[in-house]
C-alpha cells in the first residue's frame, strides 16, 4: 500500500505525488516489503514565480536641450526608433514630462543615469528620473 502525505496546506500540491508513486510501484515487485509504507515528503516544492517590482523612467522637459538631442538620447539609451523617440520627446515638450519605459529597478536607474549624463556631458539640463510603477 502506498501512503501519501497530507497535501501541503500552503501550496495545495496534493497531486504532485502521482508520478512518483506510480514510478515506485512499477519498479518494485508486487508484494515486496519495499512497496509498503512509502510516504511522500511533506515539503512540497513551490516554484518561485513572483515578478520583480517595476520602475518607470520619466523624461522631464526643459527650455534648453535641443529637440534633436533628446531624440538622439532616447534612441541610443532606450533603443527607440526615430518615430517613437520623436513622439516621446514631443509629449515631454508639450506636457512637461513623459514616461519613456518601464524596467526593473536596476535597469531603470542605470538608463536614467546614462541618459541624464549624456545631456550633462554636452552642457544640457536634460533630466530623466525613475519612480515605482503604481
Ligand atoms: N523643450 C525643449 C526645446 O524646446 C526640447 C525638449 C523636449 C527638452 C523634451 C527636453 O524632455 C525634453 N528645445
């Protein structure tokens, strides 16, 4: 007789033992003492599927950075094509700010820093910030 441990109350992984049980049953001769009292371990393996929190990169408008330079930076750092970059630049220009893209915290901060530094290296006040999404 094959016993199964109680299903894990946190995961509800009651069915996970089926493959193991039938494998053991097949590999042992019927009536063999080894086929008795096989207990599935209670520690069910729970796959980690939680997604990391995401951060927005935000482009801020200013009165000095040339439009073409903003487009250049958006293409280089955020891998945008000409049309995407132009639209994002114009949205920031008209509304004061525009969400450029969403990444994990590390990637968002690295890209915002690189893009801001690209402006600073040319003497422009171009600014990218990050903030948690929602
Ligand atoms: N407002 C700038 C100009 O008129 C262009 C610009 C657009 C600068 C967007 C920054 O995020 C920005 N030259």
